[in-house]
C-alpha cells in the first residue's frame, strides 16, 4: 500500500471513529433529537426494512412541525452513494408493481433480496453487484393506463425512479414558475412552502389514467396525499363523464384503453408513519370517492411525539440561532477568515483564471454539447432536457432511460475533472438542484461506475441535492444535518425571482466529521445561465448577504465543475421561413418569416411518400391511417404551371376582394385583435393574405400561425396548448381555404369542443358562441364557402382558387400534415416535410404577392361602395358584430354529397360520403393525391367552341389533370358545385370513416 493510500485509510478510520458511540457501534443519526426532544420511531411488524435504518432525525425551522425525517436513501439532504439511492427507488417501484399485480418476472423473492442488499449497504456493506435491483426487461406498466406523480421537491427524483421501474408516464409537482396553465394544485399543510402546482403539458395523460401512483419520501399524516387525491379524482371523474366511461390513454399515449370500474391510487413512500386515525382518514376518503387507495412503503411504523414537542424544539432553536439556514454560521456567512467575499475571480469569472486564495476551490463551467452517445462525430452529448414537471414517458420509443441520458453529461464531467487534476481516489460529490434530481442522480451513478468499478474500497462518488427547506444544523454524529452551505437562489420560483431566496446544500461543508470534498459536480436546473449562478443575494430580500451558488460551492470543494444542460421548452417552438429564402438550412417553408409561424414538426428527413394506389389500398383496408404517410409529391409540368399563371391572372382581383371581406369580418368578430390560426396547408396562404390585408388596410400586425387538423384524429392539441401560452383564447380565429361538404368544419367543431371540455372543463360551444372565460371557439373563416358550412367567408362561389391547383409549390413547399407515432412524440406538434428541392418550381410567394397587388384597387372599390363581394353584410350577432341571416350555415353541401353518393351507386353511410369530394379545390386534390374514379361537372363549364377551346376556363386545370391521369369527366345537370371528384370505390370495403383508418382526406 502506498503512503498516499495509507493516509487515506487513516483519515477514513478517523472519520469512522467519530461516527461510533462508546460501544463501537455506529451512532444513529436520530439520537440527538430522540434524546433532546423525546421523539421516537418504531418499526411495525412485517415492515420490509427498519424505519431507523432508512431515516435519521433533524429539527425543522417550521412552527407547524418540529421533526424532519432525514432519509438515508433519498440522497437529498445526506450525500449518499448513488447506487444506494437508485436501488431504494427501484425496490419501491417493485413493491408498487407487486401491489398492483403488474407483470414482473422476478417477483417477491427478488424484492426481498434487494431489500436485504439495501439494509446491508446501510449497515456498511455495499453490494458486490453493480445494481441492487436491475430494471425489468419489459416495463410492468406497458399497455396499462397508469401515471406516476412525484411530489416536489424532495421526491421528484424518487418518483422518477419508481415510474422508470414501472415504465409509466411521469410528472412531478412544482414550485417553479412556468408558462403552462396548471392542471391543478394542492397544499402541503406542514411544509415551509405549502403550494404545489401540477403543470403537465398534456393534462389528459394524468386526468384519464385509470391508476395513479403518488410518490413521496415520507408519509407522516398523509394530509398532502388526501388533498392530491381529491384534486385528481375530480379531474378523472370529469374525463370519464366526457368519454362515456372512465377510459384512459395507455402509458405511451396511445388510444384510450378499456374502462375501469374504479380508479386506483397507490401511494409509494420510503417510510409510512401514519397514526391509526390517519389510516382511517385514508379509508374514509376511498369510501367517499368510490376508489381504491393503498399505501406501499419500504418502512412502516409510527412516530412518538411528546405533547410539548413544538415548545421544546423552539427552545432548542432559540439557544443556537446561528446554526441554521439564516446565513449566520461563522463557517458559512462570508465571514470565514479564509474568505472575505470580495475575490474578483468569483463574479462571473472562472476562478481558474487566477484565484490565489488556497481555501477557495476553482470553478469550471462546462456546457454539455448537443447530440448523444454514438453520433458520427463521436461526441458524448445530450440534447435539450425535458423537465418531468411537464410530463415525460419513461419507456417506449419516446421514453429514454435515465442511464442513457446520463452518458453524455457524465463523460463531460469526467473530462473536466481530469483536466482539473482530480484523481481517481478523490472524494466527489455530484449535486442536484432542488426539483432537478433524477438526471443528476443518474449522472452520479454513471460517474461512480467509471471511477469506482473494480476497486475494493468505499464508494468515493456521492450524490445529494440543494434544497429550499430550512433545517436546524447541529454538528454531531447523532444528528442528521451537520452543516449547511447556503447561497442565493438562482431559479424562477413562484414565490420569488432569482437571487431573492435562500437555498442550502446540507452535510456538504467541511468540518462535519471529515474533510471537504475534493470536487463537486453541480447540475443546476437545465437552462440556468451562468450569470444567475454567479449572482449573490439581492439587498432587501431574504437572500440579502447570501453568496452566489458558485461562490458557496467554491468553499466546499477544491474543485467545482458546473454542468450546464440545455432545457427543452414545455412545448415545441414554431418553425419559420428565412429572409434568405428556402436555401437557408435553418428555414422551414419558403414564405417570409413574418408571414407565418408553422406549428409543425420538421419531418423532411423521413421517407413518407408512397405511390397513390398502394397508399389508397393501405388506407381503405384499415392497415394504416392516411395521416401516417404522404402521397408522392406532384411536381407540376410546364403546361400545368402555365395553367396556374393563367388562373392567377384571371382570379387575383376576385380573390383579393374575398380576402378583404373575410378579414374585415374577422377583425370585427375579434375586436381588431385576432390571432389567425390557419389549417395547414390549404389555409396557410389564405391566412397569409388575411394578415397582409389587415396590415394594408389598417396597419395592424396580426399574428398568423398554421397548424394541423386530421380527420378522424382531431386537431393538434399540443399546438393549441402552445397558442394558449401566448394568446387569449378569445383572440383565436381558425382559417381555411374553402369548404367542400364541410367535413373539416365539423371535425374542427368536434375537436375544439373536446379540447375545451378536457382543458377547461367547458361545455360544448356552438360555432358562433363567444369564447370568453378561457375557452376556444370553433369558428372557422374561409375564403370560399360553396358548401354553406360556415358563417365567416369571403364568397360562396365555387370557383378556381389558384392555390388549389398545386400542392407544396403553392403552399410554401410544405407537404400535407402527418401524424405518425413512430416519428411524432407525445410532446411534439404534428409533422410535415419541407420540399426544399422543389424551390425552382415554387410559386408560393408569387401567388400571395399577386393577390396582394390587387389590395389597393379592392380597397378603392370598397371605399366607393362598388365592390361586389358575394359575402353577407355585417349585422348584429352574438359576438357583438355578426353577419346577416343569409350567412348562417345551411349545410346544403353535405346534403348534396349524400345525394350524389346515392345517385352514383356508391352506397349509404359515412364510407360513401367520404369518397365524394365536392368543389373545385377538393376535386383538384383528389386528382393530385388519391386514386380518382371520375369527375362530375356542370355541363355549361365543359362547353367548347368550334376549335375545341373551353368557353369558360374555371375547370381547365381539372380537365388537364383528369386527362393526364385517364379519369373520365361526366356532365351532370343541376350539380350544386362547379365539379365533384369521386375517389375510386375499389378500395372502399371496410371503410367506416370514424377512426382515421378509412377513406379520409383533409
């Protein structure tokens, strides 16, 4: 053994001796509180583990409750080997799986063996294997309607471990300010900060779950759990009533599963110390709500409290006012003789640049690169991290394991430690940040594996976390919290901005039975800027006089590595075009960035196209949804391009007049503050033109977004949720190009009603109802409404809108929207492709520019009263300003379609109706995208002169496409539309039109 090794061993033996009592046995870290305050812990018969093996005791600085159970396995207040903390979380997850009867091959024997391994580790004998309990090969909760909820701040990491073992959806409560509307909240009555918020970006995942697992580190009375269950059960009951039964989405966000008669709640906790009366309250709530409510714990028992415990605790605290989280400890408050708080290298400058004080450690900031292990450049990185407060999957294609996510940060930390000269035998602490616990713990475990594996010695890598909990500090081996390293907050909490609150890391500072750590690896909340970490407490706030986080950590360790991770936004951010055109690699779409923001996921690299006949067969057989793939993109010929330009020249003024009419109605309906939300992609150029008219005629800068709606699958709820974080719901007006039979208008009304009910617990709104009180209106504004399906329109004539002639080349080079679960995650927007390679054929800007060029003439005609618009005149209505009676929808188009289907022998019911696509625009899309059967047209539009030229050009492009594809065109007298396209009935058997796997088109 080397001299250095002997020195380390002697130091460890000295530390161990300090932890022993007179008998030589380790001193329980609850001894001081037990002896001073008379608080006792008792383990119940049959408990999986002894309660006093799992926790020690400290005193809160909280008049509501004196004692603080300080977990020895949670790794929150006590630096703990990461494998021990992970093992405890997985054992708890296994206990939950067994309680719920979920499939887990290892079974109870494995659970009991893992519990014994935990106890041996707590008694000083780490396991010889790498893991106390490995994750199951198959997630027990796979296919189950199960969600897991962890409590902030102490149990956010524990909850994630339980959820990961089960393979369930996971969300934790939060005290961090976010833009996401809260799903609900509850009070933690005994806490120093009582209010919690639950902010999942998809509240339905939690509301509709048939089973909810609630995870907390300890259960003393259970009041917090009871508050939570009431809140969650009310939301579940509302969701069940909407669905006609208590159905719930599966763990990975698939379609609703089978109904359950009763909702199940399982409370998973490290220690359960409830009294008999508290247990009766649980039973009473279960009976009241008609639900199941069970508790699973590693340790069960009771706590004995003297009647005067609060008074005795107050007396103790009064005796030692300087030894708690108030910044007065002489080792902690900036008055340490080795540090005067004025070091110029700690104000945003790296201390490695020249700090001379030997008592201060160096601080290195490391940004973890983007990407992931195994990428082409060989880098170990990590993309933006999604916080579990917004909801995450822990299994499946969109649920990466924590160990996978930890590889890049652990590699970056190890490189930084090596560069700083930190040796393999160094004592290293990986430090999480308040609610950000699960990933830092996994990083610590990976770092420990790389440093400790194969070495017969006590673990040298430990993990703990910062906290906002105010705890009395007492430097004694029989007390659980022996030091407090305090600093100014650097988070945006609901109760205070950065640098206004106190935070602490307990049992980290030197002088607590051992030397300070050789290195601290700190992982603040992803997205935290360096400036916030270097900012001391602001004067006049509770943090006044507190050092910055980096300054405080520099006192605790010889070396400090701060790992900066990027944060994923709760919702995706919109895609935009570029001022430099479609050639810009950062661009999506060929429109100018100010014209439209695309609420879509870029799928440009995916192979989604298939020949029309193959795609149609798959759709109509039910093997696939039409929204999962794309038709092969039509690249227009020179002849067809010429036809588009002829149509544009002929109809630009007519379109401009319709744009003006519909925009003026929308401005009146939305109090001149509309937010245009067009339905991609036919609605996109119309939304752009409406935005431009508002600017031209009124100088208004109207926001315009485009998003996806899919027949049979509904509207993109993530896009709606994103919009509601930026805009009031009463501002939003949906926009589309035209109506055919009104399928999209109906789909929109249904989808918005479901969204309102789910997100706002609102009743269904009629199309013209006011969307106040936080609700959306399904009102749809269109350029042309030949189907008489909406009340906000520019015209009801069925004429050629040139944007219907082409596909992506007139729609910003963007495909139809796609919803493919293999490519679209549960937190993503629906997707689309950007066909940058078709830029040479693009006429998207040309189309909107040509129509905009007519705005001046249209404006003059409107001012002179000579405009012939085709739209109804404004009149009083339920929105304050509405339209005249003849503007109300009659749904004449839908009735006509049903009649046509019957006359053409296509059969009754939804299948036949879905095969009929009325109007010029819809007929065009049948010919471009689907397998067309025939085209019906009004005879007068097919008449030709002696030279064979069409007398009227409205259907020239339809006839050209039909000729190219060999589709017959039949004249039909009395047709209410200019033309109607029929999809080939060959592929119709089994079609129902109800589930998105039938003959549908948008």
